[in-house]
C-alpha cells in the first residue's frame, strides 16, 4: 500500500510552481485517481463519508473527477490534474483535521 507521504508528493507534483511535463500527465492522473480512491476508502471505513458534510462534499467531487477521462489538450489536461490534486489535498486535509489520518509534515 502506498504511504500517505507519497500522496502528498503526488499533490506537489501538480500544484508546485513548475508544471509537470505533458508526457507525465497520464501517469500523474492515474496516481491521483489511486490517491482519491484510497482516501475515499479510508473516509468510508471511518464513517466520515456519512457524517461530516465537508468530507461528503469532497467525496462527491472525488467521485466525479475520478470518473472523468483526462481531457485532450495540454491546458485542459493540466486543469483537470490541478482539480484532482486539489480534491486530494482538500480531502486529505479534512481527514487529518478529523483525526482519521495522521497529518504528514
């Protein structure tokens, strides 16, 4: 199983100052989809998917983004990656705030 620190690295690969190379977009998209799935499973196992309104909102966004294909065109694809990384980040942070996952520093 992928360590939680690796999820933070995936977020940084997209949201850092320097954009990832277009040749990496597909690989990064798959990693982010996996990160979203892992966090969704964690949230649902903890019961937060049913009770915490903020977690529920993030889970809905995660489901929508995971089901969307990576768009054609580099600008659209990068925008999609940024939205996915943002949801991963927001969900991860909320799960840390609610003590479901340990905050990674």
